[in-house]
């Protein structure tokens, strides 16, 4: 995007974001963390390094992710591009490191998935390969992209364990989950252990209940990160154009000495 003069930048920040929404089938269930681990083609720990928008080569707003480690799947040998946006100061929000159940709060803002990331954030991405490109795995309201800023982050600990369990034969998984839950639950003076034990207990409880009826969902407007990011970019460009016109008019109105 082109640089903006001061007044234009202020007008852009004041412009409202578009309403982004998605819809789900009546029987849609948010995947459990264990289901998310099992279904993803790639579970990648990576650092968000940059945002890039080139209308001549792609209609989508993209971010670049520098791979740190592949917990599941093949380690990419170069940065990967994902359809998402770099966060501005106004929408800078990191994941709650002690919430292992709900997705990033932005997934409830209308688009049903997180699609804005702070530059430099270290994120655990769950990805699927579609048409030669990487995309978010898990569907609406899944924990497909959560910030994990330390090597011992509770979400990282839980996911690494679920990956180990997913490699076991089906008949051995419940026993492995139960044993680990009980082991962590016995550490009464370790609050992080209690958080992970509670999440393992949720996996043992089975699939989540159908989503509709439990929360009010917004009307269908967007179903993918690409569509949400597209409209956000279009709105930002429109606001920039309007602000630039306002700046030119203001400069023209200033009398010359």
C-alpha cells in the first residue's frame, strides 16, 4: 500500500472495519483439540515476519511465516505465505496463554476465524494443504492459530502430548489420555498442570456439542480468511483514498503567504 500523509493516516485509523461474518451448518461442531491435531496436515511453530499485498500477483492479503519447528508433518524449507493480515496497534491482541479451550477472541468478531497477527509473534499454526497452498485447518472457531511466546507455553505442551497420543493405536488412546490427566491432576500445586489436565479431560469427554443453539451466530457474509481479509483490505484502501482527497482539499484551502 502507498504511504499516507498524516491526515490521511488518521482518517484511515478512524474508519470503521467492515462487518465480517460466517455461518455454519446446524449440526456443526467445533473440533476438539485432539480432533484438530489429528486432522491437520501440518502443525507448524512459526514466527510472523511480514505482511505483503501485491495486487498484480494475488488478490489476497498475505503474511509470511518463518518456520521454527514442525510438530507434525514435513518442515518447510522456506517461509510460507498464509492468507491473513498484519495487526495494527488498534487490533493488536495476543492469545490468552492460559486458555486451552476457546479460540483467539478475534474468531468471535464475525469472520469465525483468526486472520490478524502481530508482526514478530510466534504462533502455533494448524494447516491443511489445498490447491498447492497452505490454509487454516479446523474450520470456524477452531484453535488453528494461537500465540505461544515461550517454549513451555501450556498450549505447546498440550499439543505435543496430543500428537503423541494420535500416533497410538485407537484402542490405546483413552488409556494414555487418562493416565496423563491423572498424573497432572495429582500436581495440585502446579496451576499449569491443572489447566492441561482439565483440557485432557475435555478430550476424554468426546466431541463438542453442536454449536448452534449454544451461541448466537452472525449472519453469513464471509466463510473464509481470504474473503474476510479481502474486504478488510478493500475498506482500508477506500478509506485511504477518501482521506487523501480530504488532505488535498485541506491543503488547497490554506491561503498562500
